[in-house]
């Protein structure tokens, strides 16, 4: 690994500022909470602003195919802010889909990318949120003369997607297809999610017509790249979420009085928060390292992503759990956002490979073999 | 002064001073006099008033020419702590007298701060300094003093006024370690060896001209010294798998017979944490290089202490029967601390000190909570009370 840049550039800081301002204005936690039990749990208007005005939907897609021409470093900064706000927008599915489409930018991908970029259409990849970059190519959907049959479960953003990239096997050859969800033979079923701010479901396909994007070893490579990118970017989302949980807990510990003192003056609290700060600082270093490796397409990108995921997914859960515990009773109530962060952190921990799965990968990459 | 000009200066210096032919000390003295010792120091005191980060340029040039260095690891307290303190708080005479032989390594320094009754609470120290004409008379005991048995000089904090509150009655001195009344005794540790010393001072006389800073200003001077300790810890880039994690990873690779699935999971967890902590310290150095030092230093120190302890503990478990043995209990005095030297039993025991030395992990958590997160300070009952009335 050549020396990574672990800091934020001025451009990245400016990007962060604009995203944070917009989210503060349009996506405070009360609105996220109010929305989560309605028919519109996602804020698609906000998404169109993020995509259309700030160009975030296709941030890492090259300009010549309709993206913003930035890199995973900028994408990761956006993810931090979205994590901070537990923003209910189809970000993760978009990262998956745009990564795939940018890799096979010939028709019909080239047509769709600009529409994803401006937020007018939403796409995702029909892989399980619980799969990882190390999972074998999915075989639950079969392709036959351009029509798809089978099911894919835990597909993130499924209820809001207009298009799906579907991994399917065509006479045993791994392939990626582009599917319009309004086509014949497509049935979508939403799952009730633990994380109310990130939606997913199962899609059943019964002879649904689709266009082939890529097949063979290239299909496997592209899907793996998409999962790797999403996993790397997710580490930054987890870092942003953890930072928010820390900040909000510190703030609360300064305003909450018990025994005639701010609870933040007790060492039992101070030391836990100091440890959490240490954890968040460490998470940030690993997440920046992963984003930088993805951006440079470094030879050790897999290791950088696995390391970031192995560290950040558990740390984000710890932060969300400490956030709840140190808020005491109020943290246990529906009207407090602690549960939104807990749900997001715990679900994100399972997404794109658990920490344990990533550690296994690290073991293989750095030659620490299993017994 | 930029990097190219500095390189040019070094080349000109080397053209006139051939390191292969000159006596080592003469060469180092000449290098100091040319302002190429520590370039960020002022002209006339071994420097050129250049930016601190250009030092690496100079070191690289000298190393390339095969020039002898000043053996910085043998005088770490002198270079890292005493020198910046003398520069900042010393008068011209003191700077001229002490800095040159300190840099060349002719005079080794140690630090007389901690006491048996003043560890985390350094300001509570009780070594007495009583004024006697142009001299001070020092009595008391210091502890955890590395290099005391080899040092010519020490930086020393003592209590000059017990009637003042603890932070206000301290004065900072330069102490001659060869003066009558200085007794250095090795302090044997749980590893069997003595890296450190206890130092007893009985009626030691220090001339007032060896005082650093004003009478009663000792706490501020000492804080200046300890700040430098934090900067010094920044250090250079660390390679992946350096330190304890590299040793245990190699054992895993070399010896399939020690592998079990439980140990594997623990090893991978620690590998992840060690690598993540390494990146955190790399990020800290990148922040320092662009001039915005983050407070991550305390976090890195906390993490390394815990990791060293956990990794060295796991190593013993991995080794099974071998882990029952200890390489050597013979009492000895190592040249310098090396946490990873010797056998696994030694590493396990030595790592226990990592969460105590240089600020306990508990104090570091307070520092992070108060200075980084802005949480309330510990309730202090001792701040405004005359030192002599404090319970101890």
C-alpha cells in the first residue's frame, strides 16, 4: 500500500459543509422519526435535491458517462454526513448500482446513469444486504433468453427502485441484467426492517424481461467491485453515525443533572466517553484509508476495506449502544432518536459482511491462515 | 530557508568536514556550530531558525554521506525534553553552557520529576529546595528515573515554598548528577531487570545560576517539558506489523501446531486493532505535518498500551508449555527500554507498564474527556490549600 492520505481536503470539507447544511435544514431527526411509520418512509424530494443540486448520487461516476467525476473519497464524506443524520434516502443502493453501471457504461447503462445522477430515477442491485464482497456469485435467479426467473431477498432500496441490476446465471454463466421493475413478472414484497431508516425487500421474478449488461468473469468482477465499494463507503457512514452518537451523548451529559452535578462530571461517564472518542478517532482513520484506497484503486484496496469494515461496524454499534445507555430512560423512549441510530448501526453491522467475515478475509490476505 | 538551500548547506559543510577522516566528536561539534544540529533552533545554538520539518532533510543528507549521528536514542531525555526546556526557559548563559554538549551526546541527561508520593499528581511532589545564599539545598527522593546512572545532568522540580498551594511553590533546576549527596540506586522491576532508578538527594547544593525560570514558576516550566514529551512521541511512520503484533503474527505463520480456531479469532481481532491504531497514529502525523495537531496522541497511547498487554498475553497462551518458562530473571541494567526484546514472558510483564508510564490510562481518559470533549474537570479540593496542609 503506498502512503494513503488520511485527511480531508478543502474540497471535501466544503462538500461536507453543504451536505450538512442541507440535512440540518431538511432532515432533522424529528422529521426522520415522523416519516418512518408513514407511507413515505424515504424522503425522495430530499434525495432529488442531494442528487440534482449537489450531484451526490453519481459522485464517483466519471463525467463522460453522466456522473460528477469525483471519487470514493468524496462519496465517503457524503456517507459520513448521511450517517450522522440517519437520512432516509436511497444512498447505499445507488452506490451499488452506479458502481456496476459505470463499469459497463455501454447501452443500456449509459442511458440510465444520467437519470440516476439527477435523482429522477432510482436503481439498486438485487443482492442481499447481508452478502459480502466475498460471497459467491448469487445463483437464485436464472436467465433464459433474456427473461429472469427466481428471487432475491434483502435487496436494499427495493421499494423505491425503478431499476434493478440483477445477478443471474444464464446456462451457468454469471451475468448481470438490467431490469425495469414495472415489467411483467416482477413482484416486490417489502420486509419490515429493524432499521426504520433503510428499507429493503424481496423481489420475485417470473419470466421478467431484462437486458444483459455483462457476463462471465467480468460480471463477477463488477459485482464484487460494487460490493467492495459499498462496504468501504459504509465504513464512513458508520464513522459519521458513531461521531453523532458521541457528540450527542457529550452534549446530553453536560445538560443532565443528577446528584446536583452534570452527569458528565462523573468519571464513570467521562471514561466511557473518552474510550468512545478513541474508538471514533480510530474508526475515522480506517474509513479514510479505505476511501483513499478505493479512490486510487490501490493494490491493497480489499485489505483496506476489510479492515475498515472489521473496525467500524462494531464501533458504530458500540457508539449507538453507549448513546442509548448514557441517555438513561429517555434513550429508551420512541420519541428520542436513540433507537433510530441503534437500528441503523446494528443493521449496518450485518450489511456487506459482518466484522467476523471481514476478519476472515484479512486472515487470508495477510497470511494468518485458519487452523 | 527551504529544503534545497539546506541541502546545499549540508553539502558545503561536508566538503569541508570529511566524516570519514574527522574524529566523531569533533565532527559533531562542528556540525552544531554550523547550525545543522537541530535546524529549528536559533542561530548560534545549533540551528538556523528554519522550520522544524526540514530537520528530516538534513538528517537524510548526513546519513547519505555516512556521517556519524549523535546517537539520539542514548540521550532521549536530553534531546526530547531538557533541550527544548532550556531553550525556552533558560538564560543565554545556560543555553550556551548546556545545549552543545547535550546535542553531541557528550553529556547525558535524565529527568527528576516523579516521586514515590507524586505520580499522577506530580504537583504534589515533596522534594524540598531551600535557598541558602547563592545556592539551593535539595533533599528528597525521586523515582522512575531512566539513565540516572549514566547522566551528568538532570532536570529537576522541587518544592521551594510549602506555604503556597501545590502548583505555586515549585521551582525548576538543572542538577549536577555527580554532585555530593546524589545517590542513584537501581530499581528492580517485575521483569527482574532495572530499567529505572531511584535517586536520593541529601543536602545536594545547586547554584542559583542553575535555576530554570523564576522561583515558584516550576510548574509552568515542567508543563513545557511534558508538552515536548507528547511532541516527541509523534515520531516517525511505523510499518505494518511492527512491534508486538508482528512477533505474534510470525509465530502463527511459522508454527502451525499452535493454531486453534479460538486463538485465530483473537489474533485477527488484535491484528485489526493494531493496524487500525497504526493508521490512527499515521493520521495524527499527517495532521501535525499540515500544522493542525489533533488530540489523537492520547488516543494512540491508550490504544497501544491496551493492545500490547492483550497481544503479549495471547502470545503466552499460544505458546502453551513454552509460555510457562521465563528467559532469564538475572538482575541487569539494560541500555534502553525495548518492549519487544527478549522472550514472551518478558514482553508480557513489561507491557504492564505501558498503561502506567508517561501518564496512566486513567489520567489519559480524564485528559481526553476534559480537554477534547469539554466535560467538567474533576472536583479538586487541593488546589487552593497550602501544600503543607494537604493530607499525604
